[in-house]
C-alpha cells in the first residue's frame, strides 16, 4: 500500500518548467507529510543517542568497530541508538544496538547511491525521507546526544548544524562528542587558531559545545554523566 507521502509525490512531481511555479506550492504537502510520519514514529522511541559517520567505512575499519562498541554500550545504559540508516558507521551503530538488544532506529535518506537501509534497524523504526532538512530535524528533536565518528560532507553538515543550533540557543545544550583525535585534530586546531584567535569569528566558550575523545568508554561516559548531573528528561 502506498504511503500518503508517495501519493503526494506522484501527484505533484513537475513535468515541465511551466509547472514548477505551481508544483513548488503543492510540494509543501509532501514536506508536511514527511514531518508528520517522522513525528508519529519517533515520538514513541524513548531516550536515544544519534551516531553519525561515513557511509563508506568498511567493517574491518577501526572506526566501524568503535561505532559498534559505542552503540552496544549505550544500550546497556538504557539508551537507544539513532543513525542515518545506511551502511558504514551507520550500519555499525545499528549493529551494536541490535546486539545489545536496545532500540535501533534508522532515519534513512532516499539517494541514487550508497544509502540503502542496513539490516540491523528494528522493523518498526525505519523511516526514509526525501528531504535532508526534514531528516535533520528528526535527528535534533529526538536525540539526547550526538556521537560523531569520521565522515564526509554529510557528517560535517549534521555536526555543524547541531553546533550552530546550540551556539545560537535555538535548542538546549546536549553532548556532542567527536570520536577519533587523529581524524578531528587538524580541524579543531584550525578552529582554535584561525576561527577563534585570528579572525574572532567564534567565542572561546563555543569550544565547550563539543568534546573530542578516542575510546568508546569515554564517549558513553560523557553521555551518561551529562544526564546524571543535570537530571534531564528526554526532549519529547
């Protein structure tokens, strides 16, 4: 049975350039349907941590194993895991959550390559979006923290959006943890020397928004300590 979002997409897909100005207005309903489906499914999942990273990371890679270990240990602390639903780091994190018998959520994106849902997502917790911005809202709204492993442009996009929203106080502060000091070290050094000290484009306290670690135990401990100290409840 076709979903309402698919029916709207088929009905209002533009056929000619002349139709675009009309179609753009109707596209609002497709976007709205994605928000509704996401809110309805994710509002029931309970406290979760989002784990980000490259779709291209292979199972033999050390960061693949790190992502799996982090996800497994989070489930043992009572957290579920949200990923982008695809292969690589996302697959590793869903695999770890599945192994830990915790909630394993996949927020997938429809792409012509790379992004096929991995097999470790719970059957009732897979959502596939057409729009990146809708997908990112779901990551922000329904995650108690972000754990970011090495990745490409998409990973950086999600990371800096979260940092910006916390910096501008559009959302409350939650843990953002970068895993892999060798990978992130050059970027952090540039942020400190150029962005902060030379150009004064950020404030010193903005660097406190995120933390860089190397091990799965450090990452999980930071999440658990944050919520133990502030006694924060889930953000939905």
